[in-house]
C-alpha cells in the first residue's frame, strides 16, 4: 500500500506492506511486543480491533490454533 503521513513536521510518502495478525485478545500484547521488537520502524502502526462478528467455523479454528500447548 502507499501511505501518506505526517512525520517530524513533514508529509511523507512510503510504500508499505500491511500485515494482519489474527489472534486472541489475551495474546494481542505479546504479538504487539514481537512486532515492536522486530519492526524496522520507530513507530509501526499496531492496532487491536474488536471483532463484532465471526463465522463459527473460523472462530473454532482460531481458538484451537491459539490455545496454549498441552504440557508434555
């Protein structure tokens, strides 16, 4: 995507890649921390958006895919 934004008093233009990470609300902080740790930007755009509606099959998959690993 092409972004236009104010940065340090100047309008900037940049080509960027959008990434969407789908996870549980309880894991959003961990995902945010990982993005901040590995992203090249000083201030990457990290947003946590509430889900208003989700198809049941997809929700089941998401919850299963993000559950804690069973102890060995």
